[in-house]
């Protein structure tokens, strides 16, 4: 159940497209067409680290990471998934799930800061979001 005191950090709101809610986490697409890049943001006020969630919430987060990762890999046919919870710039707990290809601009380095964000083609991102929503049971 969502925490009524929770709200999405302004930076995440600005940099993402909201595609729906899983039982614990909000699912977002990063506004960067260079990489198929998702975020899961547990809807818990004051959660900064995974250890700030109780054990049941931690297990639910892992279930959601797995569900979203499988869907992203199946849809993108990527070479590798990067999954990380860093939070160095945005203190609100969020987990990055990024589909990587050996041919992408940052390979094999992390994606952060390698290329300026590239705007999504509206039709392509809508098709991607629709496929994701079907695969992760959001509609």
C-alpha cells in the first residue's frame, strides 16, 4: 500500500515519464532515448537506502525489480541489464534498470554523463511504454 506521506522527488518527476504503479513502486521511464532506462521508486516516505525498507518491503522490491527486468530484457533483447540503487544526486530511494547493448554509446562504462539526454520519439516511447505495461501487468 502507498505511504500517504510519500511524493516523488522533483528531479525524478522532471526527468521521467510515469507509466504506473506496482504494489510497492512507481515505475518510470527516463527521458533519454539513448538507453531503454527504467526506475522503480518505492512509495515510502523518507526511504533513502534499501535497508530503510522493512524485510517484507525489501522482498517486494526484489520481486518488482525481477518482474521489470525480465520484461525489459524480453522487449529490448538487450545484451546486459544494469541494475543499481545509487542515489548520489537524488536522495529518494530509486532503482535504475537499464537495458544495455555492446553497441551503445557508453558501453562498457556506466551510462551517467556519457551523452546528453536524447529526446524520445513520441510514437516509439508510447509503443515501448505499452509493451512494458502489458509485460509487467500494469494494464
